């Protein structure tokens, strides 16, 4: 998957399905996708936020350029 800031200049900052921001999730100190899912449900709906949650867990960042799946 590749970052594509040219697709949408607005950063991705939240799980839309569960209306929770990555900043709120990061502040909860969850350490895994499973912990995040248990605490707020993020990543358990359409799952389009999962790559961003994984990046948040790895970097601590809470706003991301759009990631495009190159397999399309
Ligand atoms: S945007 Fe997070 S599960 Fe749909």
C-alpha cells in the first residue's frame, strides 16, 4: 500500500464507523488492534481504518495521508 496525499489533501484522522478520533484512541494507550476494538470498537466496522490504526500504533501519529491499496 502506498500513501497518496494527492488523492485527498485532507488527512485521515478517525474511525468513521465508530466516530472516534485516532487522537482519542492514542490517548487511551491501547497497544494493539484488539485493545482498540475492545475499548471503542474502532476497526471493527468497515475496517478501512485498520491500516491507519496499525500505523498509529507503530508511529504514535494521529493524522495520515490517504493510503491506496496498490493491488487494485
Ligand atoms: S472506519 Fe473504522 S471500522 Fe470503518
